C-alpha cells in the first residue's frame, strides 16, 4: 500500500522554502502536522501515482505554516536611529504561499481529498 512519507514531504518543503535538510529539521513539527492534517482529509487511499501530488500538497501546507510563522515572528524591526518599521512584503509572501497551497489542493484528483477547512477556515475575518 502506498504511503505519504515525511521524508518526501520534507524534500518538497526544502525546495519550496530554500532550506537545506538540516535547517528544515527545525520545522519538523510543521511538516509532521501538515502530513497528519492531509491524511485526515483523504477520502480514499491514494494510488501510487497520486502519492507525489499528495506529498507536494502537504509540503505546500507546511510551507504556508512556515511562511506565516516567519512573518509573525519577524514582523517588526527597529533601526539604528530608533525607528520601528514593518517589512512590507510579509503580506505578499503569506498570500503567495496561500495561493500555492490552494493551487496544490485544486490540482489533486477529484474525490481524493476534502479541502473543507484544511487550512483557511476561520483565518480571515
């Protein structure tokens, strides 16, 4: 029986985040959480051919979580003159990660997984 593996999700996550595998281990909880969240959405067992798409989609979910975490933790900086500023690209970066994830979910074969509430339920508003 085919299996959605942590290592394959991590490999895709590394490509998306531009982190090396050692750095990516710092975010193993995000990767594992994405893996488990995705498995709960499966409506049926994926075929061997569908596994790479499932792993990529889970990696996109982990990348989205990573992007939100980074944006939240590095949102404000102080300058040497004492001024405070916010990085202007945080919103765009999170939005791009969200779109990437939505595209990955929408490209899955019909009837494979439910996207209801996977990541974005209750986020906006």
